[in-house]
C-alpha cells in the first residue's frame, strides 16, 4: 500500500505530533483581570489611610503582641492558682486605676441602646481573656447574676463600685480584698450576651455614670487603651 501524505488546506489544523497553535486569549479576560487587580490596589491604599487611635498611641505591634501573650500566660497561671495578678508599674502606684483588659475593641457605649439604658461599656475580647480589677477594693458580689451572667462587683470605698459582667469563670469570692491589676475573672459570654466581652460599669453613690470620661479623669483612657499614674486630684 502506497503512503500518501495528507495535504492540509488553509484553515485546517494538523492533528499529528505538532500541536496546533492555540487561539488567542480573550481580551475580555485580560481587561477583567487587570480591573480586578487595580481595584484591589486602590482598596488596599484606601485602607492604609485609615488610622486607629489606639495603634497611634501604642509603642508598636510587637509590644502589643508581647503584652497579649503575657496576658494569656497570666490567665493560664491564674487557672492553676499560681498567680492571680496582671499588675504593672502603674498598678503599684498609690490610688492606681488600671485597664481591665488589653488588645480589645469597644463595641457598645454608655447610653440608650435598643430602647433601654446601657449602663456601661462593652469591651470585646476573646473568650478566656483574664479580667483585672481596675482598682483596689473588696469584692461584694461574685456569682451568676441574671442578665450579667457571671458577675463581679468591687466596692472601692468612697461610694465607688466597678462591675464586670458576662464572664466565663470567676476567680474571686465575695468578701475578698483585691488590688489593682488582680485577676478577678476570665472573660466569656454568659447571661444576656451575643458574644465574648466584658460589660464594664462604674457606679458613683449607687448611680451608674459614663465610664469613658470618668475613668479618663482617673488616668485610664478606655478609647486609647492607655493607663497612667493617677494622683487622686479628681474625684
């Protein structure tokens, strides 16, 4: 049988060993891809321009990360009964007021909320975060308390009380004396709560007042997450 080569006509593609050239890529695909990448760059640039007040006030991400790790380690030690303090140099100062948590977000403020009075601020933290007493005093309540869930109230004297709600675990007992920075609870979402956070209130003569300006006047800036020595000059 005589071999006869197959002749290709114009427009045909060879089906043998040599691969036929692929059709040109769609210009539409290239345009869409370029637009997508460009939009991502614009979005990234816009996001980079948004400033976080707390980030500006802190010394840097590394320090914040180290502090977060230290707090987690403190919670584990407290759970083992080895150490129940988050004390800092500020906590050692006379009349010290300190932050109850670090690396948090304020998610709800003092005032009307859903048609009802919200008597404190909500501090969102991961479940299991240690909660510190903001000032020395005596624990007058440490138990499950309705909508507050696992609730701690500390009487600081002079008509001042702080309250800490929705904890997963209580680390103190009623009648116990605590110092600023002592771990009093482990954060959670007990009671009327939609997620892990600490509900914080400050009461002056049994009346709840706005925590943000009150604590700020006592050396604790909840918005910027800053604590500083308080000289006791503002009541």
